C-alpha cells in the first residue's frame, strides 16, 4: 500500500524518536540487562527508517521528474 509523503515523514519522525529513546536506554549505566536486551530492537527500527527514507526519496524524485503528480489534498472550496 502506497502512503503519502507526509504520512511517510510522520512515520519517519516516530521511528527516529523511538530509536533515540532506545539508544538512551542502551547507554544508561543503571539499565538492567533486560532493559538493554529489549532496547536492541533498534536494528529493526533502523531497517524501517531506511525503507521510509528510500520511499520518500523515490517519491520526491518521481515528482521532480514529472512522473508523479503533486498531491495537495482535496479540491473542495470551503465556505461556498
């Protein structure tokens, strides 16, 4: 399923925040072994992050080359 660039960027920001917090857990000297083990899912998140970046890049390139139309939302005229 294709998603909009905006939705992909939204997902990318969420993934980046999750990675940031998990990396903090891995660096915490007071973290338990279980907390550190749970925080190792950053590998999966990095894969998702890379896929989102690739999708955004590809979509923006298609728009720049004229292969894909820019989408700005609905064409409704509100208040008329």
